[in-house]
């Protein structure tokens, strides 16, 4: 049994109400990054004016804009919900809120974000490779989210956590996409004249597939690393100290 004098700093800091936000310092940057992304990405769509869209819609597809806007508004909601889901203090202090916001994440996310993403992916104006990347991204997000929910229903909570973290990683792909595009542009710009004859549109077209793939593959790899190498270390520490 662990007495208060033998408790680890981790245990003392955690208490029965869960760790404070400053003991999980990533929650603040994650929140700021999410809000900054939403402030940048969502406003062009608030007026419901297709002319303001950043994404060129295929002209012949009248359904594209309503589906895209549904996806974006749903995506904004889910981006905020993820913060609630991964915030350790809120999760341990208000478990009912974790369960309810989790249900909204799954049951609003699938029809409002995942299915619309799957519909617009194959018609992306950024070319075939981007269409393949986007479609795979949407299929994986839907699969991971359904698996995460199914694991919770079966009370397999370790598996639930792993699949939901993968789902969250893919959800953040769109926000990371902004960072990836800027980095790729900075790397490619010195070759604008030599490789693309000064044609900026050709350069953007060339980096679109790579930036699309990297945007969701990188956060997914990060989560896999986290699950493989961070969790066992914490378990070993816990086993040694309990
Ligand atoms: C669940 C993971 C997600 C997937 C698989 C996904 C997929 C997609 C796809 C395929 C497109 C169209 C890209 C194209 O035609 O080239 C798109 C556009 C867009 N998505 Fe998502 N998305 C996801 C999450 C989100 C989230 C959480 C938001 C938050 C608001 C969001 C906001 C947007 C925006 C704003 C656009 C339009 C592009 C722009 O204005 O720059 N998406 N998404």
C-alpha cells in the first residue's frame, strides 16, 4: 500500500482530481494552436458564400460547397471537443463530461466531418495523388473513430484510448497541413525558377500531394511512437512505485 510519505511526486501532484494543467504543459499550446487554426481556417466559410472559399470547388458539382461547409463547421466543433477529451484534469474530475463530449465527437463527427470528407476527397482539385491521400485519410479517421467507440462499449479501455488517440491525431492533420505547406513552400521556393520556370501554380501543384500525405502521416506516427514508447515507460514506473 502507498502511504502519503512514500507517494511519488507524480502521485502527490495528481491527487484524486487529476493533474493540474501546468503538470501537463502541452494542453495550453495545443489549445492555442487549435484556436489559432480555427480563427484562420473557418471565417471564409461563415458567410456561406462560395466565392469566399479557399478551396476551389469543382464547377459541375453543386453539392460540393454545402458538403464542404458542413465538414468545416463539424470540424470546428470536433477540434474544440478534442481539447476536452485529452485534457487529463477534466477527464478525471468530470468523467461524465468526458463520456458525453466523446459521444458527440463520434456521433456528430461521423456524419458531419468524416462522411463529408470522404465525399469531397475523390473530387479534390489538387490532383489524383492528393485525392488518394485524402480518401485514405478520411477512411482511416472513420475506421479509428468507430473502433475507438466499439472498444469503449466493450469496456476495453486501453484499446479505446489507443484508437481514439489515433483518431485525434488524424483530426489534427488539417491544422498541421497549414504548417506543412508553409515549410514545404519555404524549402521549394529557392528552386521556383530552376524547377518550375517561375510558375507558382506549378510549384503549389507539385507540393500538394506530399503536403497532404505528410499532414496526417506525421501526427499518426507521433501517436504510434507515444503509444509504443511512452505508455510502457509510465507503466514500468507505476509498477515500481506502487
Ligand atoms: C477528420 C479528419 C479530416 C479529414 C479526413 C478531412 C478531409 C478534408 C478534405 C478531403 C478536404 C478537401 C481537400 C481538397 O479538396 O483538396 C478538406 C477540406 C477542409 N477541411 Fe477537413 N478534414 C478533416 C478534419 C477537419 C477539421 C477538424 C477541420 C476544422 C475546421 C477541417 C477543416 C477543413 C477546411 C477549412 C477545409 C477547406 C480547405 C481550406 O479552406 O483551406 N477539416 N478536409
